[in-house]
């Protein structure tokens, strides 16, 4: 036997046996068998016979990988020294070479490595003499967003820009970088305007950094890894210093305000809130349970060592106005359904067509047109059974092709569907007298149109004098904003001035509401059942505009700005579509097409997810410009709408708007005779027909 300094134990040398066996401290009995017999040899492994190790390591990132520098000692037979060796025994890069104290190992690939220590270069991992080290890929070379910015101070010349940038990551562990400034698009190849190791550039005699201009910065680390990043020179005098998480907020929302971060520690933020004299500090602010009293302009002033003048910014927090809904006098109390026309009026429900073979089915037989063509056999739809007539439900002969589902209080059909479940709807206006829109592939409740012409046709109002009766698409609360100064069609439009906020709000339903019968409530009086009351639920009422969840909707409106706009598109109107619920969806309507006779169409598409609760259209004018809105419509994306505008005095048809919301205009003379028909197109308004008529006067003889 002899000791092995590489392990904590002994090794038995056996020329003909397996690999040497290792032992820890303790008592052992060895049995030896040779040609002379078998012998038992006791042995004791003591602490002085065992090697003990103590070691640590440091890690440094290098271009080649993670650099591990271990340092440790060994103790054997009571003596301690630093004559030890190290080796990677396992890892993604395989087994490494043996090193001594003061030398280093390189971890070239990310992953978990095992490094063992030993008294000589014969090193085996016995667990107690090894450590596991995990090496991660270094962070990619990049720029620190919090420490990177380009700007021109308020009141400074436009060519006095400054850039500060700070790199992070890279394979080099020294964190030493070279920064190269170039014009935009030339960061990878040059030529370079300037180069340094600080990442700070300012306008000087050799070059100028202009506001609202982009420049390219190339960053190179010591491993020659490089990236190129574009940086814009912000004009602090006009830049949006404050940002919010939403363009508009609902009552009860939480508002998160954040001012721009400046790449310096010498900075202070001072906030001013509307309707409050309190000054608050900090880069970010949170407003809980926002309502209309908390709406307004929020201002921040930033003092820093970057600019001699304070940096100021403001943001206008808009809270969507809430709508007032009137309770129905029909569903809120006991009613007589016959007075309100809910019962007692019989209208067609379904249309049926009879399918059957003709008696003359042989084409080879000559026909007698006068007498031939009758059915071979016929079964009547109605059958007399006892004292009543009942329908004969033979679906092979009598097939329905249309079903009426909703009627107005005046008996007009508002909605029908075919056997494939495709709905068609008709919207009535002017107190329900004439149709204002017809829609294919849409339920009545899913579409709406308003030309802002018939608000003087309201026959009655709720008891509180606020809600008009029977409006499917309702802007009654903004009736005072109707204007006859401008109109796309008809005589009126909706005018929004500076500071106005116009909102259309509707509830969203998960499924279509089915019509239900009244509830006849019974009571017992004098041991006799008598009618106590007749109660109605909303299922008996004609539904208001209330989109069905799970669909996509198209919004369209015509806009005219009260300014001399020598431009191709308007920009002073902000029309936001919001869907409330667990998943909030927001989109902004955008100009579409050219400006035609001063009017431009805005369109927006928005999805209404399942579980949504509210659908809102919010209109806000911008830039201190008065804006007119006309011919507003909403319908399902795959629906087809045509709408109509009438003279609000004599109900003559003044315009018909097609599927794309483009108008055909009708003009009349003083006698009410149609004289001119004009068509609105993408190239302007074209006259397509004009007529004149007169009566010849008799000449006196």
C-alpha cells in the first residue's frame, strides 16, 4: 500500500486488479490471498493521512469567455502550503488543462462547469474537492436607455444639440468603449464626425448637432464587437415631455404620468396638477380613481445641470364623459300593454313558399299555356282542427324564406332574417316616419347612423326633460352644438369647438336579446285568481344601438375644419374609438381619401372582444380649430349600409349615401320639383343630371 496525495484516503496497488481504490478516514480490514494462503491485514486511515483543501476563485469576463482565477491551499500531515493544482473536470467545453495557483481557466461556452483541486496534476473529482460554477453568456452590447439622450435646450439655437450616451454589456469585462458619431445611415462605415471614450458629443466649430435630426452612434468594445444606434436630437421646447399609458381615460381609471428621463443625477421634477396648488416631486405620478374633476392639464418643470433654463412640459388628461340614460316608463312599472301597442297588433312573422312538382312534368309533352302549370298535388298550410286553425308543419313543401324579428311602434319592420341566419335591418328617423338607413348582414341593434337633421322632430321627452324618446343613435345631449353653418348633406352638422368633448356611448351585449312576452302576475282575491299587474322586461322593447361582442365594427364620419387648410389631409380632429371591459381596446379614426368641397372622410376599424361592456366614440377637436362632423355611421365590418338624409321641414330626400358613405345629392326648385342630381366622388362632386321645366303662358289675342 502507498498513500495517494491526490485524494483523502489510500490506494491499494494491484498490478493485476482493477483501478486503484480510494478510502476516507476510518478502520479497514484487507484480506489478501496468494499461493500460500489467505491473510487479514488491518489498516487505519487517520486524519494526518488525508489531504484537506480550502480554495476560492474570482471570475472576470474576457473576450475569450469567463476567466476563472482560483486560489487555495492544501493541508497534509499537519502541514499547509499553496502548492495545489486545478482542472476543469466537466463542462460544455469538455475537460480542461491543469493549472497552478495564480494561473487561470477559461470558460469559453455558457453552462455549468466542475472545477476540482488536487495536490498534483493527477486530479480526480471526488465531490468534496470540487466546485460547480455556472457561466452565463455576457449581456449583448447595447446602449443604456436611461443614460442615452440627444437634446437642444429650451430657448437655445437649433444647431446647439448635445448627445449623451452610455454603453452596457459586451464580451469585454473592462467596460471600456469607443463611441463614434456620424450622420444618420453612416454609423457602420463613416466618415465620422467625432470619436471619444466618453459617449458625450456637443456642437462645436467642427460640426453642429441640429434639433429634430437623427444621428448614428457606433459603439465598439475592447473585443471589437460593435453596434450602431440612431439618436434623435429632441427639441425640449416642443417635445412631449410627459407621457401617459392611454390616450383617454374612463371614470375610475388609474392614470400613470411619467416625465422624460434625463441622463444625469442632478435633476429635480416639480409637478402642478389642475385644480390644485400643491407642488409634487418625482419623475412619475399616479392619479387614482380619476373622474371629470381630475381632468385637465398636468404640468411638470425639470431643473437639471443639462440646461440653463428649466425644461417644461404638459399633458392634457381627458376623461371620457359619462352618459345619462333614461329609465323606460314601460318596464319600470305596471303597464297596460294594449295602450303601448305591445299586445293586440298582429303582424306577419314568417313568409313561406310552397315547393312542389307541376302536373305537367314531362318536357316532351306539348303544353297548353292557358291551362297547364298547376301543381301536381297541393297541401294547404293551414288545417282546421276542432275549433281552430293550425299550421301544417311540412318543411319539405312549405319552406320559409324570411322572418320578421323587430317592428317599430308605428308598425314598420326594423329587422328580419333569412334561413341562413343573415340579418337585415332598417333604421327609421324623423320620429320614426321615414327610413334613414338600410343595412344588410347586420342586426338592428348593431348599426347606427346620424345625419343630425331630425332633432326637432322629437315628439316628446322624458319627465326630466332631458332624454328624447325613440332615438336609436342618440346625440341629444349635444343638441345645442348642432349648426347650420356647414353641412356635408342636408342642413345641419355637429360643431365641436375648442375645449369640447363629444361622446357617444353604448352598452355591449354578449348575445342578441330575444323578444319576450309580458308577465301577467296573478293574485287571489275572494278565493279567485285575478290579474294583479302586467310587468314588462326590456325584451319587449325595440333595442337601442348596442353592438354584439365578438365582432369587428367599422366607423365612418365626414369632417370639416374651420380653417384655410392648404393641405391634403386634416389634422385637427381626434376621434377615438374605445371598447371597455376586461380587455380594453382603443383605436383612432384616420383620414381617408381627399378633401372634397372642404369635407374629408374619417374611418376607423375596431374589434369588440368577448366580455366587453361598453362601446364609446369620443370626438375632441385639436389645435384651437372649430370642427364640423356630419353623416356619422357605425356598423359591422362585413355589413353593407345605405343611408338617407331628408329636409327636416318638408321631408324631401336631400341625399343618399352609398356603401362607402359617399353622397348622391338632390336639389329642388321652389315648387318641389327635382332639378339637379349630383354625385360625390373621390375626384370631387360631379353633376350627373339636371332638368328644367316650365309652363307656356298664353298670349293674349
